[in-house]
C-alpha cells in the first residue's frame, strides 16, 4: 500500500507536548485526555496491514479457521485510496479527537498551573534559603575551609538553580495551556503562537515578583539575562538584588517591559563659565526619576507662558 505523510495540526501537537512536559513533573492530565491521546497515536500509526493479512489468510496452513477473505480483500482495496481521500479521513478523525482532548483538559488547566506553581515556589524558597546562607557564587577555593553548613548550602544552591530552570519550562507550558499568552507572535501579521519565540518580558514576570517600587528595572533585566555566567546564573543575580523568586498568579497577569533606552543630555557645570558642559546619563526607569518640566506655551501666543 502507498504510504502518505499525514500531518497533525502543529498547534495541537505543541499542546500535547506541553501536557507531556507537565506529566514529567508529576502533573497528569485527565484520564480521558490520556486515553484519547493513546487512541490518536494508535490511529496515526495504522499501516497498510490489510494486504498482509489477506496474504496470510490465503497461505495459512490447512485446518485453521478460514478468515473472511472477501472482507480482507475489500479492506486491502480500500487501503489503495489516494492521498486526498486519506487526508480527508485523517483530518476529520484528528479534528474530532483534538476537540475532545481540549474539552477534557480545559477544566483542569488552571488547577494544573497552580500545582506546578506550587512546585516552583517550593524550589524558589529552597534556593533563597541556601543563597541567604552563603553566596552561591563564592569561588570553590574559598569554600574548602568553610563551615559545613555553608558548604552544604553552596552545593544545594546550584542544584536548586538547575531545578528552577527545569520547572520554569513546565511553568511556562502550564500557563500557556491555561490560556495565558507568553509568546511574541503578531496575529496581525499572521504569526502563530506555536511558531513564535517566548516573550522574555512575560516569562520574567511569570517567575519573579516585579511589584517592589524600589527595584531598578534595568538592574532586574540585567540580572534576568544572566544566563551563562556564574554557578546559579540569573537566580543568583536576582537574589543579590533582593528580588523575590515566585510563580505569578494568572489573574491580572502583566508582563514586565524592558527598560527604555538610556538618554544623554548636556548640562552646564556649576561654577564654570558658560559653555562648560558635561554629558549626563539618564535612566527614565530609575526609581525617583522626575521628567524635566517643559515650558508651556499659551494656546493663542507663540510666547512662553508666564511662570
């Protein structure tokens, strides 16, 4: 029988992959989802078996109960259907199974997010406790003679950091399955969420508390982007800033935008003759920043308004 490639909706495939990722963290989907998923895999794995069964029936040793050769022949003929017919059948079946699986998962989506969020918070607390005991980025040569408590915390911090990395992936998957957008896709351009990259400003807000007004946005982003340096990478950097690592609630969830570009302007140096200026760097996202007051013009006059 000719074999045809039968693609499945990529968005559905990505949802199944995310559900499987949660399963690896001990959060199982509903039984109906798992059952339908197994049936779908069996259906998609169906090969041209009718011809083989027909041949086996005809050459079977004498004495065996004869199968329905006519029915096997009809099945073998049906398997010769062209790719268009096969695609119609496949798409119809997959669409029905997909709708049933999504309907089965939807009622547990938010609860599953809460479960993985709880796991993330526990690991975050363990990392924070270890990092509070000893700086995880302390060179190993300095830890040789450190107290046992410090050496244990130093080792645990790195282990917890790796667990945070792994659990963050599952946290993102669970949030997406619960309907929270975390991608950079632009629907107006026809971009699809399952083909798009993750929005780092959304993932950051999902994993840390950004509501502290004392936080410097630029410093938080610099810490978050520390992905290759140090033993514990971004988690160490965030801890040093006093950032609370935690899983966000999805109700009212908002991303944490990147800092605005630094601005530069020249200012007159006090005590120096006119024209002696210096370049000042301005971070408009820094706590306490006050925008300069612009002179206000009267509506009916080009002159500056009186102060």
